[in-house]
């Protein structure tokens, strides 16, 4: 059995205005690869990118391997909202996704919104993954973009 290893990822945390054209193109291409091609198609470009922090993880060669955004409070939920969490297919099972979420939450807690909770709309099959990051499921499952989802919240940290 082959052991998967996570490459070293170099993180960039920036607002919309700080995204380079390459950052934006690479992020949208990765989101499309996973959320449109692999999963049921939906409207990925939703107008919230301009009002979000973006976390970009590139490997030593500069290739985008992981990405997520955190939408400002009051736009999707009252709390900031982590979303568009995505890693390349070959990195799944290596811990890269957990590293991505942990880094995003660290940036939220230390820089963007100390003390604020974070609310997400998680794909239902990822509840255990997000639970390991401190999220707690709320309410019942619901369908979003033809995929079962569950609202989850993580308490704020100072």
C-alpha cells in the first residue's frame, strides 16, 4: 500500500485586492476542477469572493495545491464563514485539507476576527472532518446544489 505524503505548502492570506491575476485564475481553476467537474455543477462564482479573505497553498514549485475563502460576517451568516475548501485530488488523505482548514481558522482567530465563531455549510459526508477542526453540527441535513449538507459552527477563540 502506497503511503500518501503531504507536500510542504506555502500559505498566502489576502483580501480580494491582494490576489494576483495568477492567484485568482489558479483558485478558480481548482474550484472548477473539484466543485464543477467532480461534483454536481453549481454557480461557483457567487459574488462573495470580493468580500472574503483568501488562503492559497502552493507547493515548492509554486503550483496551487489548496485553497479556501472566508466570507466576511453578515454576508452569508452573521459569523465569518469558511468555504470553497479545496485540495487537489492527489492530496486527499494526506492531511493537506486539515492543514488548510487549521491555517484558515488560525488566521481568522489571530488576525481577521479574534473571538468570533465561524459558521459553515458543510457537505454532510464531511461532518467528521470538520468536527475534528472544532465544528459542531446544527439542525438537520438539507440539500444544497443537489448534495446533502449540514450547517456547522465553531466557537470563537481568542
